[in-house]
């Protein structure tokens, strides 16, 4: 079994965790998240501690127990603290326009690209070139941030495009001068 699968998770204060059959639920004032537990994994909740153990010693059970442990930990962090993901846009004339739950992205196309935030994700404009996505579901936030980044991925020559906050874009030198 993996080290991650053997990990014991503490339930944070203010979070209510329950197991109903094969559905794990984490609840707090920020919201509720649910996870279907794989049949090869047993989850036990005792005295504010969550443990995951494989049902048998098959290779698949040993692999999936670490995955379930990580997913449960992400749920506990999400409903207690929440997740944020920052995006920035680099380029002349490139900018974000945030209005309500819509993001208008001006990224060098002949028209602005409009995106609607999924339910459970809130967007905050820090400046014209920076936005911050926040919510309780790590997977939803990361997937939506990847969709936004996909509109204009950073290119290696000038570095123009949409990138994650703090992401390093590997730059290329370009054409060398002819001799």
C-alpha cells in the first residue's frame, strides 16, 4: 500500500464528515462535497480521524487507496479553507473583463471570447490582466482554469498568452542573425 494511502486524515474544525454506504460527504458553512468511494477501498471515520484501507492486496486496490485518500483530503481542505487559482494574461492589448459570472477575454482575436463560470466557482478581477478563481471543488477550479488558459496558451518566443499565476514559461531564442 502507498504511503499516501496509509495517511490518517484529521477532520478540520467546523467540517462534518459522514459515510453513507459508499458515498463520502464533507459539509461545512462553505458548501457540501460528495465522493463515491471505490469498492476496493474501505473508509472508516473514528474520533475525527479518517482512514482508508484496501479491501484486498491486489495491485489495483493498493493504487486506488492512495487516490481515494487524496480525494478525501482535497474535499476536507475545500470545504474548510477553499481553493483559489490565479491567472494572468501577458501581451499588448490582452486583458480580462469580469462582469458577474462572465469573463470577457481579449487575447488578440478579432472578437472577445466570453466564458461563463460554472456553478460553485466565483471569479474576482484583481486588475485588467489578472483574475482569481475560487471555490470549494479543486477539480472544478483547475479544469475551468485550464479551459481559460487553453484560449491562448503562452507561446515560447515572446511569452504572450494566458498563464497561471507564478507559472514559468520557457522562452526560446528565435531566429539567429544570418552571417
